[in-house]
C-alpha cells in the first residue's frame, strides 16, 4: 500500500511519518455565538483533501487516523466535574460509514460517553460551497431522539459558518440538554 499524502510505501493509508510531520493538530477556538465556542484541530486548507475522503470507500480509514491524532488525544486530556455526552451531528451512513460517528467514537474516555443516532437531519441538503443565506434558508431540521437532561458536546468534521452547529445546539437545548461546546476536525475560516 502507498501513503496517500507522500506516496511512499506504507502499512497504513497515511504513513507514520506523515501522521507525525504533516498532521500534527493544533488547537483553535472560535466563538460562533455569544459565549459558545467551537474548537478545531486543523485549518480546512491543511486537510481538505483528507476530509473529502468521506465520499469514498477508504474514508473510514482516513477519518480513524485523523480522529486518533486529534479527538482521541482531546478525550484523554479532557476533565470535567461530571460525565458528559458526546453527540455526532447527523451520524448517517450514506457512504457505508459515518464520519461523524468515527470522530465521536474516539472521544470516549473517563469523562466522556458517546451517544450515537440521537441527532439526525430530516432535510438532507448539501451545504458545500453554499452561502450563509442559503444555509439559513435551508435548515437541516434536526430531530433529537432519547436524549434529555444531559450535558453534551457536539461533534462534526468541519465548521464553515457555524449554522449547522448552532441549529443542532438549539434543538438539543429545546430538549432540556446543555451544550458545552462543539468540536470539529477543521475550521474553514482559519
């Protein structure tokens, strides 16, 4: 097998050298609503090609590597005064796997439980390349199932305008949940 980033022979789809030298995460913070923050590990320009792998059969392998380098380390270092629930945003399996479920799975730790299939979009609209106005006029129409009175973290692969995350937050809060922050692999505004 060859590393998809450097094209050298590798036992993994992204070689250890590229993981250590090209994919070292850095922590970024963006306020997307008053006193509500999104934290991300990469700028979109650093990993855009890798994020697009979610549309291909090998994407699960790439997302697992990215999640191990970022979400897993975050989960191991996160401490809180109660156990919180990490929720993937719209963890559908339209491409044979759910990239948001993979990311969220790697957060599981002493202080973080993971709860799948709780926040599903009823409107399957594609936001890629669309304006904020388009996103605001074509909401995802999230449905929450079986989750109330929890302290939560929202998880997604990318934040652009923040509209999806804020819509998900609002729906969870209507169901008596508290959303601490959101966590994404990449931020398009960095």
